[in-house]
């Protein structure tokens, strides 16, 4: 493909000036700025008057400055991700990853034919990880590493589209967002999806600046693999399409992007069609309203009112007073669609098919810190700082991010507690392990509560599963197949008169939901006819009850 120059102005649209075009066509080196001073300044005072250190620094200095701006957020995110990584328990979603990834490859393939095909690629990746070490820390480490890589990519995008200090601030803002920490410490695919989206955005910038077959191929592969990790990541294409539209790129760029985007969409199509038959597993999601929209806004821009207001104000500055464009794409044209388009599209679609969850949209969060950092840079540009003072200005921005982190420290601490998730499977299992004796029986109510035993099998050693007919691995399911009510009645009748039955129940399900499920209601009816509840121990999200014969 031929090289294409930009035709957009310093903002998000409108006719470009010849001078801007000439500046954009300047050969790129390690970043969009001609030098690597903190903030990418040219050593000139406002008005074009040469400052005391006029002239660009050596190329090595530019590279070191950009590298520091990228590596610092990655290091911070790595430290935050490892902080409190062992919560002492898995929760239900993590337990699904844990028990599926430890199956053999044929067993995983069997499962994907009946349920969870959308997570198939992630399960295969985690199968390789847990083959080395199968515990809760190993389950979460890939998410930690992925989030550190995302923070670095956000910083790299900021450096490329603006200047090093913008990249540094954006990367640090991303790393210190509580919502990011939540999924950095969870054994699910969402952190890896965010990394794939950030990488695809970076590759898009590179492909637009220096078009080639190889760059567009790399972009298409990145989008395709990210969408295979989670289908809704395909919404990234809509965001990138709006980026190109706002930037008014040439036809050759549209052609390259269109080919790459079409290939990514075609790669996802078989999975998208097949997973339609498994849509029942997300039937519990409700239609979103203003509360869900506000919750997502706070997750992206900060849970506290002060941080939220500051982030939105800086983002508005970046959009209303954009800095001159230094590359083929403007920062605002990249960041705004990334943060806005996927949530808006999914929210609109969810009015007909409820599928709106904040974790499905984590990959779009990167646009918010980029806008906030760019807005802070514009505010700083109004100050008459000498060239050397810009080092202090960059450090002051880091201090502001640190202050925002300190203000959100209670939120960060909560994210590392077991209470930050829906339930605590380890506590439920420990109650069984402490109270039950070998030879006792156990019944899971409802079926999916068998995940407790699958996650922590040691606590269930020596106990008889009253309802299990075929194991999860053998049946190609998450929780196994259970016997009908008649067989359960026979099994209960054959137990000795002194036998004890432990019922492990999900208190989040509720009695009304249990009664609405024919198989689960039959289990409770049969159990109640022959046994009575003697005592119960409640933990968050679950309960362990002792039943004895009537």
C-alpha cells in the first residue's frame, strides 16, 4: 500500500492546513514529537522564542524518555496487581476457569460443544498455565501480567499521539483505576481482552502512519484474537472506524482497514453463530437502565465524586481545546471512540437482548485516561514554564495521580478483599471440611453449587454426592448431570438411619427461584419428606445445612 498522509485538522474534523500536513508528513522516529524532553517540548518559549535549551536532545535521550514513560506505568500496575493477589478464595466465575482449565483437551472440547464456547480460547490458554501450577495465584497471574502490558500500551499510545508526559500520566491513571485492579486480580479473560484491544489500537496507529500489508495484517490478527477471547471486543472495530472517519483518512487507509476488519469479523463469525445456541447461560442479565450507565461511568472515570469530576473536566478540555496533531491520527479521535462507542452500542443493543455488563466493556476504559492526560497537558501548556521547569511539571502530574490514588485507597483495599466478589467458595468448603465426617452424604442446591466441591475437592473427601449421575468432565458440562427425583429418593432411603446429609446451598439463588426450577424443587421436596434440617452455618453467598432422618 502507498503511504497516506492525514487530511484532518488539529481537532477532530475540518479542513487541514498545509503547514499541519507538512508537519504530519515529517518522518516518525520513536514518537510523534521531534524530541524527548519531558513533555516533548522543543526548547522554545511561548511565541516561538528560543529558550535556554533550544534544539532537540540526542536521539538516545528521546528513546530513554519514551521508554521510561512506558515502563513506569507497567511497573506500577504490576506492583498493584500483585498486592493482595491471594484473597484466600475463588469466587464462582473463577472456579469455572479453574475446574475447566484443569481438564484434558478432549474434555475441554467436549464442554465447549455444550456451554461456554465464548470462553474457549481463554480456557485453552489457562490449560497451559495451570499445567505448570494449579492454584489460585497461578489462576490470576496472567491477568496481572496482561494488565501491566495494557498500562504500558496506553502510555505508548499517549507518547505516540501526544508527548511522553501525556503517555506517562495516561498509563499511571489507567494503572491506578480501581476497576482495572478488580479485573487484574481475577482469573477470567477480561484483562487479556483489554490488552488485546490496546494492542490493536496501537497497531492501528502504526498502520495508518506507515501503511503496509504486514501492519494491517498484524492489526487484523490482534482484533480477531481479541474478539475470540470475548465476542463483544468486536465492537472495537466500530470505535476504530469512527476514529478513521473523524480523522478523514485517505481511501487507501480505508481499504487497508476494511480488509483487516473484514478478516477479523469473518474469523469471529463461526463462534458468534455457534454461541447463539448457548445464550441461555446469560439469560439472568437484566435490561440496563440509568443506574447501570452511571455505574459504568464511575468505573471508567473514578468511583469518587472528586476524581470523577476531575477526570471528566480534563477530558472535556482535551476535546474542546485539542493540542495540535502531531501524527496521522489525533489523540481525541482515538480515545473518545474507544471509551464511548462500545458502551453506547452494547447499551442500545441490550434494550432488546440484555447483555450489558461492565466487565464486558473493560477494553474501552483506556480511552478515558488518555483524554484526561491530554486535558491536563493542555492546562499545563497555559502556564509560562521554562524548558527545565517542564521536568518538574511532569513530576507534578505524577504527584496528582498519586494523590488521586491515595484518595481512592479504600476502594483499592476493598477490591482485594474476598467481599469484593459475589461469594466465597473457600469459606463454604471449609465449613464442610470442618463439620462433615467420612461417610456422610452431600447434596448441592441448586446444581451449580457443586462448584464449591470442584474448586476445593479436599474438603469433600470421603463424602457421597447424592445427586451426581455423570461427572462434569464426562458429561461435558460445568457442574455434571444429576439423577431424577425418584433415584434421589431411593438413594436417601438406602442411607443408614444415623446418616447425616449436608446441603450446600447458594443463598443468592433464593427460595422463589428454587421453586421455579422443576428439578431443584423436586430435590427439596424429596429431601424434606425424608429428612429435616437440624442446623445451618451461613457464609456470604452460601450456606451449609445439616439434615437428619425424620
